[in-house]
């Protein structure tokens, strides 16, 4: 699988799926359990803003005070880039994402639409609520697309996605090696591309890519190892820029990266697969939109940083993203208290004008922690 | 911590300001007001002058006394063995007031007090927040007060009730940060973004759990009799609120513009207190008198504006007062439209149910915390336009509010269908450094004179035709 596929919104495999009569449903938030869509026989397509170079149409609906990622996604939607979608799922990942979906539905409604409401706190009652919400989603998919979402089909779908998660775990291991066999930009490209592929195709291409990475000659150990954390980053260029300066991104906790991979299912999940998905979604979430889970987010960053032996942490957020902007400030305070060097970067999503500034700051950070070129 | 020189906390300075009001008895004379204002530095002098204009003085003084009592109560809390609970504006303070061992402090109201009453506004506390590395796009509404708290020299609350999850990311994240940095408990209550019975049921559970956590934290059981007495007074507040609401309807509007500035703190600080009743009674009595006299501050009421969101608070004289002098009525903003309902006092459960319904219907909860942000907001604004006979709508464009900014285009489209012009401004409601009041006045004037005055179009006669943005075809 090549990196270019990650930039192609409706790549070859997606077209093949559509040509074969397959249905595609778009979603944007990592908290959307794609297994339910798999079980309904539709292809989950994660909405991204790849290749978006302007936001003029979206700016007329949202505003310059909304994050560039949401504006860019809306821009593509209004330009018709997502017209191939048979339906759209809104998730309340953040306030601005909700606004993006509401405008999308207001201006150019998708043929099928569903709103999946995910609680912001983890309690027995919120788990019950989310389980009910997932059953509503399954029922809505059944009504919209005809395929019954049975427990058997759901278990099958979960098992398939678990195999993909296991492969992504292997990919992470390769990346965390002393001499990483895969770069951060390559790893991110795989995950992003996979969010637009039928699971069987993704599995096959991912395993092929991992084999290829393993076989190729290992590069020299990098001067400085970094963990990249933060917001909705689907542009591989940012990671490539950091790496071009000598900072190997050997781990991440990004929304489009490892965040979805780290979620684990509870034991005995086959007995109650919907409940298991609800539990994993809420308990396993390391997204800062969960408002009482800072300790687990911090623990994840610290554990990942230790395991990957990083020299520093880069925390990125898109301008106007409150959820990550504030969380990054808090994480920075906590990490620095523990002696972990942190670079907090605020960036304009997708803006080429920001690149030079970000490169300069990254370079300065790498020099501060003792490396870089 | 931080880089800004913060030598005195917001709360401490505000208490000092209200110390000047403490000695005021009755309705002060022009001479007394002049003497008081001379004691103040330029910013509070200019702003507080608006509270003492002859036509609003009686209510202005009553309101300031109420706020003074609220602040002094918090100042003296620890000495009296009480805990200070920081609450956000979207949570009913009567729940905290119902405990003997607790005092509520509303962060957004404190920020507003800084914007109105402190020299330099709340800017220095905001800068302290920025010094901690927080992004400059967070909301000043609570960041100013919490910046002061984090400076280490101001009153630190014993706990924070965080009621914004579901309605506002920025607010929720700031509460989480402050709780963590100060090591004080965060009592979370999420507002499900779901208007279905399931959403209501979940909120019901959350609210009751919050009461239990408060009881544990305060080591005090919520007393049914005390709650009943308090909510009986809250019901009186509700009656007075609706009387005042009705008084906004006649043309010219007999309710002075600045009364809208009083209404929100009454709800957000001391709802159910004698002081709140007294303030509301004064507002109703004076407005009724003005109705009988057909009194209006300008020769003629030229336009009636509903503010779709918040207002600006850093120069109330040059906003509320100035609008009135131009003949532009400030009917209400969304913070005033909290739609209180009488609470059934028969049992502990019925009273808790009433508070839950009130919390659900709070500003922001009922719009941005709804299943559809745009849907609920449009419905509320459209209803306000029709019911209060507004000629136009103004969106202040508080730049930190990404939720409202993300759907204001839908509001504009729907208002256009109704034939109601919408002015979209941009500024920070609490920080004067973002957009100066003179610029805002110019924009309001241009809008009013070209789109509104003399062009009344039968607002609200046309029906909304907006498409649903949630719960669509699934």
C-alpha cells in the first residue's frame, strides 16, 4: 500500500467496492465503532480533509473561528468530494464537528443520516446509554441498508477488526524498535489509508506492507526519538516534516493514528458484543473529549513514551481546537513536571504558510533536547 | 506560575469594590452617586454610572446590593465553616444554596464583574492564563476568573461543579485543568446532547448522583424543608421573571436596556434568595411604572433587537446605555431567556425533578446541548423574535464560542426566511482589547439604519422552513 492512497479520498479499492454494489457510509470521529457498519455490510469511510487546499465555501457556513480541520472537511463535502457516500454518521466528538455535520446536512443532506451520541463520562449509566445508542445505530443501518446486524455478524466483524488491530500493533512494534523499521509518516499513512478500505483489503495490504518494512534494510538509529500527540492530524506532511529535521516519530497518540488502535475489548466480549463495543468505546477512549479521564490519558502518554524510549513529546493542536488545545497545555504541565521535554505546537490545519514556522520551532526543540539538524 | 504580574485577585478586588456599595442605604441621591463615582478609577466609574442613571437607579442599587451580598457570603464562607463551590453559569445555584455548608460562586459572573467593575477589566487574569500556555482561543467567560484563581493569590474554591460537558468543550476542559492544577475535586454533570426520553433519563440520573456527591463532599444531607423554603422563593422569582418578560412586549419597551444585564446574574447567583426577589420586584415595579408613563429614554423607540447569544460586558454604558439613547431597545439576550417554570414543592423528588428541568433548560444547555445545536437555537431565537416583537437579531460573535459560530449561518438563513435581519458582530464579550466598543457601535448603527429602522417586515409571520440537521433519515 502506498502513501498516495492515503491522500486519495475515493481510491481504487473504494471504487471497486462501489462498482460491486457496495454501500459506503462516512463518519468522522474515532469513537464511531466501525464494526457495527461492517456487520451491516456497509463500508465505513472516515471523513478526512486530505487534498483540501482552500476553505472558501466552508468559511461561508462555519467561521474563521472554527478549526481548520472541520472547515476543510466541510469544504470537501460542499464541493461534492463525498458525494459517493450513501450515508453519513454524525458523532458528537466535539462541538465543532457537530457544527460541521449540521451545516453539511443543512446544505447538502446525505441520502441517509444518523446521529450517534457518545457520552463524555464513564459511568454504568453512560455505558447503558451508549449500548442503547449502538443498538439504535444498528437498527438505523438495517432500515437504511437492509442487512440485519445480528450478534453473529457483529462478532465476525469485531474479530476481523481485531486482527487488523493486531497487525497495527505489529506495525507499532516495528516503529518503536531502537532502529525503527518504519517511519512515523509511513505508519500514519497506513492507518489513514485503512480508514477508507474494506477491512479484508486493508488487512491484506497492511500485512504486505509490514512484511516489506521488516524485510528492507534497517536504517541507522535516529538521533532523537519523539512521541507525537494531539489533535485530528490526517496530513502526513506534518510528520514527514518533523522527521526530515531529524526527529523520528516513533510513537503517537493521534486521533488518526494510534488512538483507535489502543482500544481493547473486555474479556468474554463474544457473550455481549454490543455491550463490549460500548465499553471499549468509553473505557478505552483516550480522546480528551472525555472530561474525567486525564489520568488515563497521561498514563498512556507516559507508558508509550517509556516503551518507545522517546527523548521528547510533541503535542499538536489545530488552531481553534479547544479540546486538544487545553488538554495539550495540561499534558505539557504534567509531563514537564516529570522531566519529559515537551513541544506544544499550535498550527493552522493544512496551511502551507504555517510550515516554515512549525519547522523552525521543531528544529529549535530538537536542538534543545540535543539532536536535530 | 505564569508570567503576568498579578498582584491582587479578581475576587478580592471585586469585594473591595462592593465594600463601597455596602454603606448605601435607600436610593442614593445624585450627590451621593457623584461622590461614589469620584472614588472609582475610570473604567468602573464609566460602567457603574450606567447603573445609577436616574431611570434605572432604584433597580441598579438593588441589583448591586444583591451581588454584594452574594460576594460577601462567599468571602465569609470559610470563617463560617462553609465550602465554596465554583459553579458555571449553566447550572442552577439553588442546589448549592440549599446546603448549609456550601456557598456557590459563579465563575462567569465573577468574570463579568471584572469586565464591568475593575480597572483594566479582567485582562490581567486572562494574560495570566495565556502565560500558562493555554491557547488564545479559549473562552474568556470563565478563563478570566479561573486565571485569577490559578494566580495563587485569590480565593480558591473547595470544589468545581463542571456542568458544561455536552454544551461547551472549552468550558469543560478549563474546569478539568483547574481541578487538576489546584488539586480540588471536579463534580461532573454531563448534559446529554439528546432531547429524547433516553437523554432526559440519563440527565436525571446524573443530577441525582451529583446531589449524592455533594452530600458526601459537604457531609450534609439535602434538607427537604430547607429546599422547599428555597424553592418557594425560587417560584416567586419565576413569577416575577415572567411578569418582567411580559413587560418587554409593549412598544415602546418600558424595560430599560440595562435590566437585561441584571436578569442573568439573578438567575445564575442567587435564584431563590430574598435578595433575588427584591431585585426582580424592583425591576418589575419600575418597569410597570414606566409602562404607565409610556416612558422611554429616547424620543422614540426606533428598533427592537434580540441578541441571539450573549452581550458585551466591558462597556455597558456605551452598549446598553448607548443603544437606548439611539432608540434601539435591547430586548433580551439568550442568557436572559432561561424559561423558568414553577417547581412542584410537594416532595423531595418533585423538587429535585423541578431543578433537573430547570438545569436542562438553562441557556447553552438547551441550545448547544440539544440534539441539534442549530435546531434548538433557531427555535429559541425565532420564538423570542415573535414573542417579543423584535425587529432584528444581533449575534455578538464572541470569538471563543465555536459552537455558536459553527451554526450561526443556519440561524441567519432561517431568520432571513422569517424576514428578520441578523447582524453578525465579532468581538470578545468580556475582553475590551479584541474589538473596541466604538467599532461595535458603528456596526450596530450601520445595520440599524440601513436594514432595520423604518423597514419593519412583519417579522415572524413567515414560517421556518429549515431542514432537520439531526435524526434525519435514519
